[in-house]
């Protein structure tokens, strides 16, 4: 093998490696979106957020109406039942809250250790 053949092969190899590196660089860098694409993505995100908010709001309103109707019916039909529900909620809510707080503190403690 002569020196010129070796030089030629090395140049071909270097050229091929350079092309491969350029291809890798092109694959590694994500395309930069244009201003129009960014505005479109922002508009889609806002639209999705608005739809989710409207869905959550409608579920909240429906749930609130159902609960209000149930409690109104319970209060008018059976006032004693309504009073029992209110008193039990008043007594049980702090107890349940205490146990939930205790559980949460225990879980956070196990995560930190």
C-alpha cells in the first residue's frame, strides 16, 4: 500500500465521519418552532385548559345541587335525621382530620428517612 492510497482512505474516512457527526448533530438538536407554531400550541393549551375548567365547574355545580337537594329534602322530610347528620359531622370531622394528618405525617416521615 502506498502513502497516497493510505492518505486517500484516511480522507474518505474523515469525510464519512464528518458527515456522520453532522447527521448526529441534526438528530440531537430539536427543531425550533416558529412564532406561529408557538402561538398555535399556546392557543391549543389554553383551549384544553378552558375545557377542563368548564368540565370541572359543571361537575362541581351538579354535585352541589345534588347535595343541596338531598340536605333540603332531609331537613324538610325528617328534621331529626338532619340534626343527627349535622351533629355527627361536627363530632366526626375533627377526629377524621386528626387521623388523616397523623397518617400524612407518618408517610412524609417514611419518605424522608
